[in-house]
């Protein structure tokens, strides 16, 4: 199927009836665009509530929800007899990483983890679901109405997370009377059950915790600010409020990585929009916000990372962990194989030196996606992930030329490019692509960004921003 590059809006009023462009677009909407953010955001809360308090719906895991989304997508395609597939721009940047992940399964199973082949196959299945979602979204043709829908769903999910996190905060400060009883009960249970449950916000992702919750909100937050840049009047105020609300929750998660990555990504928005006035204004706003935040517990948490010439216990433990990964890479230049690092960490004498004694012998994450690639797929993995991010950055920057008309698609591309710079930094603080919910939002963003570089409307003259 040919892409729709250069296809502008239909002139004249739409003709009523089934053959009108609007009704045709509605019939051909991609359900994955609308359902994937929901499948990533809410099943973990249902699963935790079912396990802790006996809620119904615990069977709906993220993986099950995504399989259902894929099934609905396939059913509707068959119903419409639509077997088309569009060329995916930038696939040469993405394919090396995808292929390398699959190849790493082979040397992982054929190596020391042969006895765990069944477990690795189950883990691979989860990863293949995300790969399928990526290919289905990126390989489908999308119109402006699709990017509009994607943006609105993302913001709706993010603001729901903000609201839920607000209820969590009220419970943690002793204002339970203002919170629905079910949320009070679950938050109080998590306060005793989770190591971070009494101190930090984690939204609907108790399964992965505050650091990954902050990373999950990164792209929706950047998108809200990207939309605000392209709006005027009350619309701009609304998008700014949405962005500030999400940014506040990221800060309240006490995730130093997500907070720093958000600041960097926000600074990139005016760069993608070629607005030097906007760059100066954004830098001033971020600097002012940083000065205010430094006077709060969140700011003190950030500055405590390195004080009196040494790292805090969390930072020191990560350094010990990364040294162990470097040592492992010397013996395994191609890595340990798919998800090999957590298994190797069980028996490594160099892991857990800065952790409590009870954690010795347990699986340890790499606490850094770049290090995780080095551990699992060696030096080629680091280069493949770098190529993937560099490709997204390059394509989105070229596709957001200032002479393109303002639209959801362009704002989406700006946000994806700016957020990709942020992802490169947040990857320094956690192996985020190893966790379903965060990996899902990353691949969802990537798929739509690549589709938008192909399907977004063509440039028009004379729309340069100041």
C-alpha cells in the first residue's frame, strides 16, 4: 500500500454518507492507537489489587491486555479485508536492534542458561508482543485524526495517573477522608508491602515502582508541552496545566533520572520547533523551576546523590553493579544473551557489594539500559540501541521543518524527537526496556513517530516560527 505523504485535507464540505472522507477515516481507525496506552497503564494496578485485596480483574495482565489489542486489530483488518502494509521509514535504524535481541536468545539458550530455555522463551514472548505492536502501528497508514486520537488518549491516561497519584499523596500525608475507600485501602497496604510505598508516588505501576513510573510519564508530559507551544489563548493554558501537572508528579516520584531527562527533553522542544526565543524562554523557565525545587525534599534528594566527595548509598551500589557488568563484558564481548544479566547476577561475587546482605544471591537489574545492553548483547547491543535513538532523533528533526502546517502530527513528532533525547538520559538510570509498561510506551511512541514521518501532511510555504 502506498503511503499518504503529501496528502492534504480534502477540499470542500464532506459529503454525508458512508463514502465521505470523515466516515471512511472513522471506519479505518487503528484500535491499537487508542487501546495500547490503556493496556500499559492500568492492568498492573488491577493485578496488585487482586493479589493484595482480592479485587476482580487480576487476570488482566499487561501482556494479556496487549494480546487482546492485537487480536482486535487483526479481527478488524480481516473484517475490512485490509491486508495492506506501509513502508516503515527509518526501519534501517530499528531493525538492527530488533534482530540483535532475537539473535541474543540463541546464544543465551545455547550458553550457560540452557537449563532455563523455557523461562527465556516465555520472556521472549512478552518482548515479541511489543515488537508486533510496533510493526502493526508503524506499518499502518495514519491520518491526522489518528494522531489527534493518540495524543488525546495519551494525555487522558497521563492525567488519570496524575489524579490517582494525587489520591496516593493524600493518603500518605494522612488525609484519607478525601480519598475513595478502595484507593485508601490499597495505598495503605502498599505502604507496608513496598519499600517505596510510604515515601514516593508510583501511580498505577506498583509492579515497577517510582523510577519507572516517572519514565512512563516522560513522553506524555513532553507531548503536553509540545502542544502548548503550538496553541494560543485558553488552549495553550490548558495544555500547559496538563504538562505542569504531569511534571509535578514526575518530581514527586523522587526519580532523579526521570526528572533530569524531562528537563533535557523540554529544552529540546524549541530546538525541534526551530524557535530560539522559545529555547531561551524554556531555559529560563526550567532554571526557575529548578531553583524552586531545590528548596523542597525533592531537590534535596537530587543534591544528596553526591555530597562531601562521595555518592549516596544508592549511587555507590550502582557503581559497584556497573563495574561488575564491565568485568562480565571482558569475558563475554557479545553479551550473556537475552535477559542473561539478572541470571548471572545471582552468582556473581561482584554484585550486591553496596546492598543489604539479604539481597546477595538474588537477581539484580543493571540499573542502566546502556549497561544492560552491554551485559546482554555486548558492545553490538550498545551501538544498536544508540543507532535506534539516533535514527528517531534524526527523522523527527527533519520531519518537523518550520514550514509544515501546525497539527497534532507535527506536535507529536516534536514531542517524540525531544523525548528521545530524554530517553537517552533516563536510560542511564534504569534498564527501562526490560519492563513491560515502560518498554511499551517507548515502542508505542517510536511506532507512531515513524508513521508520522511518512503520513504527516507535506510542508507549506511561510510558516516559520519566531
